[in-house]
């Protein structure tokens, strides 16, 4: 396991930052078969590297159309989110990444923290079905863009789901 994280210099373009982080994340998770341990480390790496307000995973609760809180870094979080509710639940239904520049403008937004202002959620798919989502929140409006979507989607694609 790689035990040293080399954070990229602040101010570099996001694609460069994600490109430098991806092989480090792969090195951390490749030798560890436990999904929860790997998700915990990925959340920690993303929070440390980018200073996001909240980074975490919600995992599908068995056959139910509901997400349950998984490993995360940040403040207290919502524990369960039904498919179709809030940003995470909507991503679980649509099975595609969603960028929300202003969560207050998102119909049905679930406010786990009043400090969250913008959000990006990336689905984790296995055999075309939702296994879970990666949820990242910022305290700033319009924090996320297509560079984040591509970078986070590449990170999610590197996760081996059981």
C-alpha cells in the first residue's frame, strides 16, 4: 500500500490535479480487498487534496431503492436517502453524474448541512445497476464543473466493486 500522499500544488488546473491523484488512489486501493477501507481512504484523499467541505459515499441498501451512508469525511451526514430524493437520490435514479451549482435551487434538495452550497454526485455502477454514489459538497457556489466530473468519474471507475 502507498502510505504517502503527494498532494499537487495548489493553483494547478483541476485536470492536472486529478491526473496526479488518480495513480496515487489506485496505489492505495489496489492491494486492499476491503471496499469500506478503500472508500474511507478515497474520501480522506479527496478531502485533503481539494479541501472540499464534505466527501463521502452512499451505498445501496441491498435490493431496496435507498442509499445508506458509507465512509465519509466532513460534518454529520444524512443516514438514508431514498432513490429520487435529493441530489444523491436523483443520481441513483438517473445513473449519471449531476453537478448542482446552487443546492438551494435544486428541487427537493436534502439539506444535511446548511453550509453546503454546491454539490457534485457521481454514480457507482456495477453491471448497469447503482451500487452507490460518491457525493462531494462545497461551501461555495458553483464550485464544481466538467473537470471535476471527469476526474471524479475516473476515480469511481478505479474502485473495484464486489
